[in-house]
C-alpha cells in the first residue's frame, strides 16, 4: 500500500465510492489484495460511455443548464491534500467554475456513493483549476436524462470523514462492518469472504 509524502495511504475515488456502497470492499481490495472481476454490467457500461463521448462533442451545454464551457474527457485528477486520485468521465470547465460529469449506464436514480464521487472530484478540480466546484452532474444516456448534484460543504465533509475511516481500517487491519443493505450481498464478488453474513 503506497503512502503519500504526508504519510497518508493513497486512495482512489473508486475506493470511496465502494466504501459508501459497502465499507468492506476497500479492505478486501487493499489489505487482502483481492481483485474484482469485470462484470457484464461494467463492460456494457464502457460501451455506453464510448457512444456518449462520441455524441457529446457535438452537443450544446443546454442539458446542463450552462451557456458554454470547455469539455475535458477522461480527465486524470489528484489531490495532494487528500492523497486521492481518480479519472472523471467528463469535466466542464467554465469561465468561473468547473463541473464534474459522471456517465451512468443505468435506469436507476442517484445514489449516495455517486454524490460522494462527484464531491471527491470537486476537491481535485478545485486544486487543479483554482476555480470553485459546487455543482456536478450525472448523465444517464440510456434514458437521456441529467441529474444535478449540489456539492455542499456537508457532502465534502463526508468525503473527508469517509477517507479517514478507510485509512483507519487499513492502517489498523480492522475489518469494517458489513453493509446494512443485505440485498447488495447476494451478487457481491466478495461475499465468500464475509463469513458473518453468509
């Protein structure tokens, strides 16, 4: 496990997203070096994202309620302050603000882990561009809808607290509790490691 220059365990935005879904997943991936396999849904999502990018270049910013901006696709981001890194699907760089956009090949709504993902990107975008980031978007190409996510101070504080919890678990070799949403366990690739659940 790699440490930052400040001595913090370096994490990725996907660690944060998985932690909100089930706090045990980062533990399995980092401490136990259990790697996840790409699922059918993941592969299908990649195809949808490729199609979305091809079309997005030619579209206006009206669906994001913005007049103009510059698009950055698959933008690699990092934060020295948080020892965090990730790749944003798209970033809209406006004159005074920046906006992360996440593409989801889903018909479902917006979940907490997706909001946290955008808030984590907001930290990194503010460091990189020196502009505020208080709004993000989730684009659902399958239903051609855009959801706005207001990136509040509270949401950012949750990001920082969650990163601290992940690092505490890994630094001290503590297995976190399983998710309280037991329906998530049925299709989880890590379910065989959770002897207290099954």
